[in-house]
């Protein structure tokens, strides 16, 4: 039980992606313009990561080594498509906003990375804990970055204005270059905290 | 439902089948061991193994091109595992660490200009070689620090790289990246075989030392109170510190930069202090030995030179045995030096230290009588070193036969002829040097039935007043080959007028070589298929002539001073080591030798005079009572510290300013 | 060989099972997704066109076959009767197809309103076809017997300044929708009966 | 013809896959530390992306669309790409070992390069025909390579600079990528 907890908790700080585990940068850059999108992405990734970790862990002894990557990808892609369909059915505007980044969860290196490095070697419970932890950690990172970018870039938080009307947003932050710079600075802050 | 299942199933089937077939069609055999080895390697891709990255080395290891221990970063355990995979024997490696070769940071050194550019040595060096006046000065911009894959380097407060020896794996990345070649890998073995070059920072004293001792190094260690380290620094170049501390001619002190201010640093008395400290502790400090190697080496001659070569080869990891013709080791040390200058227990102390290190000895074994070169080679020695050095050949000759296969001494030959004793010279004879006597000898050889007689001389034709058809001028002997006790071939070379280049190389078959010198040169006999050949040690720093076995300047061995013999012994060891490790045993192009200009200073500034510490003399009464007592008493620790403090820790042009 | 078979089977089974699983998920969410898509893509435009209707036109819809494809017809109930239908037509704009939702009064065969659903027109110029209410308003109440044209082509519609091509595209799209309507009218009327309660 | 030129320019510069669409950033930061690896990766991406674009277009238009299985797009595409990459790897290893030596180690990385799947999906979403698909795939890949090589050059230069400790490595890399992305913004005005 203790180990389950440990596997879960490590994703929240010790190995929090994409800061400690520098993986999954594309969605981190792309969907952190608004907090809402970031949370949606976080939930989607957590769901896919947990499910795929569970399935891969269950099947880890049946997958031939040579085609394991293909099999992992199929499992991940299945869950991603499920997320895609469910999101279309229940939150269509979010689906439109996350756009191409939903199918691209498939190639988010975090998923394949965890499958390869963890789920294919550990039992179901640990893999689930790992997936959940890393997924939530990823979500938290997205949330933090998105809060920063949305508050300063749009002057809103969850689409609610937080500054007075005289506030001039730093629209640089919500453009592509801003995404890179923000993430770079976040990494820098994480490096300082690490010490 | 069915559609999705079918389409995806079909797609998967097609792709799976395609891949399965492709796997078969495009199958390329890859040795599974390569993957296994690569998995074990640390993956730092430091290049310390000499291959571009770990996977390349893994391939090389499996293919047997690279030993399992080639990875400098892998632990012994990993190397063991790799060796198991490839089924190779492990050759343990001596640890090497990076050693910065510059002592003064940019702030303290003379500067040509102030550099304010990209903070990288490789960039800085493009502007007239960097801001330092000294061409081999560290620029301190930390290119090596950034390149270190193991985080073992940092720039210290002096503005020079500092090595964390616990982290350094000796991969050599820093050495490769340094644009000035200042930081270098270092180990005791590398020190032993090292010769100073013009491309490194050396102090005037160490350049003057015939044994090449790192003098500023040991004085610094004394200053820091690290006496054991100081002794190791000395002993890796000179295993006779006790003897030298009494009788050394100390050329170093004449070169000391303090001469420009007051008096030279008491370098030799400082060495004496270390020896006194060692003797007081009663333990012989030893240079750490490199991992045991397979090769055994025989050294003929138990004098200073032979023992030095034996000791240093032993430290390089070889099993060495000294064959001595008399009943005691030490050779000329016992002769001609009064006991109050060189007490006998001092000689014994150094020799005991050498024996303690593991050098084996056989006394009363005379070359030519009890042993021969080929009998030793037959015993399985990988090299037989001739270090009979300082003894005059005639003091122990007596067998009537030549001691080395096919070699006769000119004087001995003439004498025997005079006395009417038979000398077997065979069909062809090569006479090396010997002036007019050589012409004489050639005549005798002809009379005795030799068909081919060659005379070779190093001198220019115009410089000598002898004539003779068979004389070849500007020609030297460079090697010999033979089988068993027989000499078969001699390699002679015609050299350029400056004596530095070989113009023509020639191999002639000879049965006998008659040499004009009176002593055996240092020579190394190594096995060759169906026989043996010789290797000649490279010329020492005092020799002006670089090519040939007999070199004027050090005609045979350096017996003028013990310290010269020590230097010759070290070069003998280095030659053997290099040969056995597949490195061509020649001196480096830029080796510092007589007449080579080295950057230096003509005056020193900001150095206040400090009086030199003097050795205390014993009272007259005491000396009269015991005539064997040394006249002086060594430094006290306090004196030694004070004297060491006087050392300017010179570099090429840097020195400690106040 | 066995190894190969194993690989082959693994990939095949994995993808087949995934495909099957996804089909199930798809079929169970199909209805909702279609509704959601219509609601968010066409919903706002439809509401605009069917202002004042008593039902939700997205719920009250039916599909009819038109040539090779199916056309969705949305129904607007006014005064308790299914008086209007809306369907989408396409025309060529400046940056690609322009989709226009066209509402038609089935009793009077007149346009009750139009709205642009999808377009790729230049922002601020051609895109005014979607955002400028006055442009759209020109269509309101016009009979459908005559094809719609911009004035430059001798028609009745004032083109948007600087965006003639976009305006033409909209007209073309409306004509397309009207054409479909005319062709399918009998079937539409048949279907509408279901909605008159 | 003009359309194709516009397509090429917009794919390489205006919608640069790395700097504007945020796709393929993991390899972007991973292999850009040295110029030679960057060039190798760029070549490998061009190679695979064009093939993947073509194959996925065929799969979509001739298998998925006729059976109304568009929702299987993600699954089938990634499966096709993964197999394709593996296939290419095996083919090169056997038939063109020289090329394999150069590109080999980058090929497995491409499976998880979101730029590849991303471009395939974009091609479908934009409704390109087969020729347009080829052109756009190639152009996107060239754009990827261009950004990667530019970035690698900058990073080699950064190695020589004194970067504050916490900013070192990936952190400064991202900030630099931001600047590079900013400079690519200038291309936005090229096409109306």
C-alpha cells in the first residue's frame, strides 16, 4: 500500500512532467492559453495514461517484445479515440478548442514513455498509481502554466476578468513565442526550487 | 461494430504480416552481444575509449578491437560483466585523472591584452593564442569544465580548472577539447614515461634535472606538509632520492630563478629532508603500482641505471628481475665516494626500497658466462635490457667470448690479436667507430679471412683524418637482428649533416660487429620470430645526436653522475614500456633537449630576497671522533618549510610574486 | 516461423479488438455527438434564422437523401405549426467553400433568414458576410423563384464593400440551398406532417 | 501552380510545424544540441513524413471514408506510421546501410514525433488532395528541418555563453525557441 502511494505521489513533484520528466512538451505549449483547456487536457491525459497503464500492465506478459511499441500505441490510440468521442459527445466546445491535440495525445511521449519504462515492468496496481500520479502531475503543470499565461495574457482566469478595464494584456504570452518563453522560465524556476 | 473490428483487424493483419515478412526479408544479423554490451556501458558517450560513443565501442569490444576495460567510466563490476559476455580476459587499467598543466590564472599571469569575448577557450585562442603572454597558459574560460561528462571539473578561485579526482574517470574529454592541450590525463605510469616538451609548462629547475624530477611539484607538496606525496613525485622519476640527496650534482640549483634575486632554493637539501623523514618513519614510500601485466622483463646490470629501470618497470606493472655480475647491487655507488659523503646505509636504504617494491634480483650472474641474451629470451622474458653501464668492460671480462651475441670490443679485439688468441669473426664484419684503430682492425679482419668488412663513422669525412675505401662516413648503426647466439643482420643508416634525419636505411648481413666504444650501450633485446632484434632507447636530453645506438655525448651509459644514470635508466624503462604497448619508442619531436630554446624570463620582479636555509654542520670534535659521520645534518621540519616557502613555483614565465 | 506468426497475431488481435471496441463506443455516442456538433456548429445560426420559433430546431430535424448524400432539414415551429425549414447550401468563396444555412417559409416559399455557418474568408473583409447583419438582412422575405445575384451581376443583393467574391459565394450557397429545397419539397412536406401536433 | 507555391511557403514559414503549431517539440529540444544530430533528424523526418502523408491519405480516403469509419483515424494512422517507420528502418538496414548509419538512430524517435501524426491529421482536416498532401507533407518536414537546424546552430552558440545555472540546458533552449518563434512571426504577413 505504501508503495502504491509512493508511485502515485512521485508524479506530483519528484518526477512531475514536463518539468522533471521533460516529456510531452507539445500539448504543454499548445493548450495552456486558457486554464479551462489546460484542465481538459490534463483530465484527458490522466484518463488515457491511467487506462493504458492498466491495460499494458495486465497484458505485459502477452506482448511480444519486438512489436511491443506497436501494441502499446494501439492501446493508447484506442483510449485516445474513446476520449475524443466522449469529449465530442459531452463537451463539444472543448473538443473544438483542443482540436488536433486530442488525437496527438497518442504520440505524447509521456504515455509511451510510461508504458515502456513503467507499466511494462510493474504490476497493475502500481502502474495505475503511476499513471494517475503522472497524469495529475501533468495536469497540475498545465494548470500552473495556463494560469500564468491566461491571467497575464488575457487578463482573465477561467474566462472571468481579474483586472480592471484599464489592464492591457501581455498578448505576447498567449502567442507561440510566449508559450516557449513561459515554459522555459517555468523550467528555470523549477531548477531553482530543486536546489 | 463488425465493420470497425473487421477493418482494423484487417489493417493490423496486413501491417503485421508486412512487418513479419519484412523482418524476414530484410534480416540482418546483429550480434546479440553488441546490444548486451551496449546496455552495460554507461552511455555517457564521452569518447574516452577512443570510439565515437558507447554503441561504437560496444561493437568494437564484441569484435575484439577494443578491450572490455576500454571504457574509462565503467566500474570494475561492469567491466567484469562485459568481459563475461565477450569471453575476453580483462586487462585492468591504471586509473588516470585529468591534471591541469598550468599554475597561474589569467589574473596573475602576464597578459598580452584583455580578452572580452565569447567565454570559451576555443574562441579566445583564435585571437593571437589567447590573452596570456605564455603560449601554454590556461585561459580559464572553462571549456573543459563544460565538456566534462561527469561533472568532475570546475574553475577554482585561481581561475584555473580544479579536478574532483573522485568524480574524474579519466575519459580524456577535457584533454581533447582544450585548444591549448593544457589539461592532460595523468597517472604515475604516464609520469614515468614522460619527457618534458616545449609545449608544456616547466620550471627551469625541472628542465635542468637529468632525471626529470618534478621539482616544483615536490617542493609544493613539502609546503603543504604532504611529505609522502612529495616522495612519490620524486620516486616516479628517481628511485634513489637518498643517494641523490647526498651526492647529486644538482644542476637544478644553478638554474633556479632565485639566482636572479639572492640564492637558489636548497632543492637538494629539501630532498634530503624528505629522505630523513622517510627513514625516520622507517617505511619506504612507493609509487603506486599499475595493475600487474603479463610481461616479464630481465635487466642485466644491478647498478643505478639497471635498478632504476627495474624499479620503474616494476611500477609500470611488469615483473622485473635484475641480473648482477658481482655480489652486491648498486654498482659504482660503492666505489670512489667517501663514506662521510655517502654513508653506506644511505645506499642500502634506496636499494632496499627498490627490492621491497618487488624487483627480483639474482647476484653473481655474469653475462656471457652464466646467462646470455638468448637464454633469457628463451626463459620467456619479453625484453632483456642491457644496463651494464658504468663498468669498464675490462674490469670483469674474462670469459674470452663476447657477452652480447656477435659483439666484440675494438680494443679487446686488437689486444687478443696481439696476444695471438683466436677470435672468431665469421665472414662479414661491421666496425663501428674507432678512428684509426678501426682501419687497423679492418685490415686484421681481412687477414683473418673476412670477406666483407664495413667501417662506419658518424663524423663527416672532412672532419677526420683517416682514409679507407671501406669507411662510410655519416653512417650509424641503428639495430641488430640475430638468432640464438648468432648475429645475423645489422641495420645501418646514413644520416643528414645535422644528424637529425635518416637519409638511407640499409640492412647488411654481418657475423660480427666490432665496436669502438669501451662500454655496452643501453640496449633492449626483444624476441622476434626465430630470433631476436634490438631496440635502442631514444636519446636523452643531453644528447645532440638523435639517431644510432652509439651516441657521442652519452657515448654509452651516463656514468658521470648517478642522476644521469637514473635518467638513462628511466628512458630505458620508458622505451621498453612503449615498445611492449605498441607505441614507437622514439623521443617526442618537441622534447626539451640541449640547445632547444624554451620561453624564459631574464629578471624577476616583486620577489623580496629571503636568506637560504643552511645545512647545520657537525662539530669538529664529533667528526674527528667518527670519521665516517656525515659532515652536515639535514633540515629540521621548520627549516624545510621555510626553504620550501622560498620556492617561486615557476612556470615558463610565471613565478610567485609577492 | 512461429515467432513471425506470434508477431503477426499480436498486431492483428490488438488492432482488431481496438477497432471493435471503438465501434461500440462510437455507436453508443453517435446520437449525442451529432446533436452536439449541430448544436455548436449550426446552433447559433439556426437560432438566429428561426427567431421566435417554439421548438428546438436541432432536435426537430430529419434527413433526406439528395443525390449521393444526405441532407439534414431543420424544422421551425411557429404558432404550433411547422411553418419553416432550414437547410444548408454551399457556394464558392474567396478562400474556399462558404456554408450558408437558409431558412424558408414552406407556406409562402420565401426566405425567412440566412446565416453563414462555415467560411474561410479574409477576416474583416469577406468574413463580414457572417458578422454583418445588414448584409444578411437583405435576403429576408425575398421569394425563392428567382436565383439570387449580387447587383454587379444584375441581381438584387448589395455586395459587401470590397468582398464581392464572398458575397457572390453567399448568393451561390443560398441558391444551392434553395435548389435542394425545391427538389425535395414534396418529401419535406411529407415529413413536416410528423411535427404538426 | 500558384496555389502550390502558397502552400509550400505557408507550410514552411507561416505555419511552421515546430514554432507555430507546437508540434514535434520533444525531438526539437532533444536532438538540437549538436548540429550533426539535428541534420540527421531533419533528413529522417523529411523522409518519413512524405511517406507517412501519402500512406495515411490513401488509408483515409480508400478505407476509412467509404466505410464511415472516420473515428478510427487516430488508431489506424498511428499504426500505419509505426509500421512504416519500422519497415523503413529494416529496409535501410538491409539495402542502404550507409543511409541507415546516418538516419538509423533517429527513425525510432520518429514514431513518437507528434509532428508526423500531426501533419497527417492536418492534411486530412484541410481536405487536401493527394498531390497537395505530398506537397504539404514535404513542406512541413522541410519547415521542421529548417527550424531544427537553425535552432541547433543557435544552441551550439549558446554553449559558449555563460548561462545562469538554473536556466541551463532545456530551460534556455525553450526561451531561445521562443525568440526563434517570434522571428518566424514576421512571415505571417507574407500571404494574405
